[in-house]
C-alpha cells in the first residue's frame, strides 16, 4: 500500500488483534473497535490448540512465537478417548519435540496479542450498531453511545453475529442441533482428583453413541473446563422446564439424561464448581463466498464460523488476520489487497468448515455398538500440520522471490 489509509478493524478477538499487530509491523496504524469494556471483561472460554500450519505461522509473522511458547502447554496436546463407561478406547501422547499443536488458554492468547499492540490501538466499549457505505469504498461506523468514525477499509472481525457481514452476504449462522453446557473445575488436582485422572494432561473425549458426549480439557492454573453436550432443540430448557440459572436444577436434568453413564464418568457431569454456561453449536453455510465489495471484508468467525471439531476456527482467524495485513502491505491498493486475501481464504476455510461441521454431526450421531465412531489418528494429524506448514512457507518464499525478480516498468528489450 503506497498511501496512508484509514483502516478500522471491528472486533478485538484473535483475528482482529492479529491483523492489527501485523499491520503495525508493516508500519500501518489501524484502529480496533470492540464492544467489551476491557480485554478481560468476559469469560473467553477454555483452551485451544494452535496448529503449526496456521496459528503458529501467524504468530511467527507477528514476532510472537517466544511470547506464545512462554504460555503454551506442549503436554496439553495429549488426548484420550473413552466410552461412556470410562473404558479407554484410544490414547495419544505427543512425542518428544512435537510442537505441532500446543495448547493455550483463550484468555491468555487474547491478552498476549493485545499487550503487543501500540497503546491506544484498541477502542474498548465501542459496540458497532450501524455501518454505512459513503461511496468509493469509504464507510461510516456508528457505535452505541453516539461515537462514530470513518474508514477506507472496514475489516469485520466481529465473530458469529457480525454487524459487518450483511454488507457482503445475507448468510446467517445456523444452529447445528447440538447444545453443550460449559462447566469449570477449580484446583482440580487437589479438589477433584478423579477428574484430573480422567482428563490427564490434555483432552478427554467420550460419547455414548446416542447423541450425548462429555469433553473435558486441561487449562492452565489447575483448571479443567468440561463440556456436557447433547443433541437438542435450541430451546431445550423450555421444553424440559429447566431453569438454566439454577445449578441444581440443571444437574438433576443431566443426571436423568446421562443415566446410562457409569459412576466413573459421573463427576464430569455433576461435580463442577461453576454454574453451567449454555453454548450452542452454530455455523455459517459452508463453503461461503461473496462478491467483492469496495472497502470491506471479513476475517475469522465473521467469515467462516464453523463447528469446533478439528480446532480450526481460531487458527484460521489468526492466519486470516496475518494474511490480510500482508496483502495490504504488498498490494498497491486496498481493493487489490482484499481480492488477494479473499482468493486464498475462500477455498481454505470452505474445505475446513465443511469437514468440521461433518465431523460434529458424525460425533453426535447414533451409532451401533459394532460400529463405533473412530477417533482421528492424532500422530498423523500432527505430521500433516508440520508438512503443510513447510509447504506453506515454501510457496510463500517462491512468491516473494518471484516478486523480487519480476520486471518493473514498461517492459524489457527483447
């Protein structure tokens, strides 16, 4: 980009903060607007793994791999699959030196990205309520409370219910028919040794083959987050007459719903220290594309919200942010930069979204005892992350070399 432009990033999650960080590394100063009061004003959720072929590439581009490694848990890559009786069906322990997908708490990741931005980059407490095209790619942003701004490029990094997305597509998230209740176990090794033993150093997945599952994840600081999941209508609690704010009422309902689960697995469902937090599985239609519109684009969940199976959402969000920032630096116009970014993002995110949504449906499908859902080969998965990361870097090096060697000016003599 050869001339200064006003760039507004709507959303201060991983995608928006990563985009701002890489832009600042290129000497470009965006403004990030976020509805939250502060970086840590709400529960960000549990842990996530950053893949070598996506999230880690973005972190390298942002100069943040050392900061990430200081927080990441390599041992958190471990995974166990059990049936609903507690029997271990499969285990994965990362090999020595395997850093294909280390874990980091979502809150730690967001704070780390925020703290590596220039002071004043993020305008907290700015909830976007209206976005108006002004012509020539410029837009006016209006926020709750009366504040406003204008920008030459608006980057929608505002998640599932994006206020920016309607300028590009009428696609809306669709409920996938699966609900889960997020619960937390504190000081788990001392207070909940049976939970600690089941979850191990990383994740434990369990399903009964009839639409019910429990997923527990080791977080930092002695915390385990558990997800009690089941097929259900969106308003299941109304039909079941369960007050979701009443922990005991929810617990009683789950004991009935999971009555066939063994006593070994029962603490994962009933012994949590927190209230149950409702979360539903939603996804945008996949693959999703849109026609180019001047002065606006989407990154992260705003562009490709998908089921969490495979852990691709945040990884793609980080890579989206970094790649868009690079394109803005490299291309001569914002329009060309957005076109370059979207051309790469659409096929990559579309394929992964389809696969993730399919995996969720299969995981919660009814299966017969002689045809259990098989867990993925995590060792091969990690090898694939590393191989794709090497291929990504090779292609980018070739592209950069071609650009250096490309002739400039009106042609060379023959």
